[in-house]
C-alpha cells in the first residue's frame, strides 16, 4: 500500500504497533509502542507520557492511513492468542507493516520534561511526589 503523504525518511512499523497507536488498545508490546512514539515525535518518551503523546500520534497516523479508522476499536479481542490472530487477519488486508515518517511540528507535539510532567500529573491527583535531586 503506497501513500504519497509519507516523506522519504520513514520507519516501517508492524501493523500491531500502528493499531495500538490508533485505537488505544494493546495490539503490540508496550516497549514497541513506546519506541514507535519516540521515533514519530523525535523525543524520549517516558511511560507516564505515553497517553499524552499517543493522543497526538494516533490522529497523525490516521491522517496518513484513513482506511485504518475504526479498525480494531470495537472488536472483542481477549488474550494474547486472540490478539495475534486478529492482527494477523488485519495484516492480510493492510500489509504486515506500514511506513511512518516523523510527525510534523504542526500536529502539536511539545517536549515536556518528564519529571516536571510527572509532578504535575501527581499534583492534579493530590498525590505527593518526592523528587530526589
């Protein structure tokens, strides 16, 4: 599947990773999702930052591949074997991997210091955070 919107500098990601980013469901290993996010936004992403970054990356990927809209969102997939079977069936339709370029700045990603972001997240929940410097 070719897409003219993807620049020459791309990385190919397994469809399970792509679907994880477009659905907020786990169709791939967390470390692979995190690595994909880091590449796409060109920044180091800590675990607690994944939801914020995924909120931007999911729509970006769907802008490249609108045919993925809704794929994997409503399926009742439970357990590792079912996930593997579902992703395999989707690979027959969309291909085993898709190219994704780094996300342009106009999609709104902003670097936030991970420690400061964690402190802000915890203070919103009235949870105390101890930072050792």
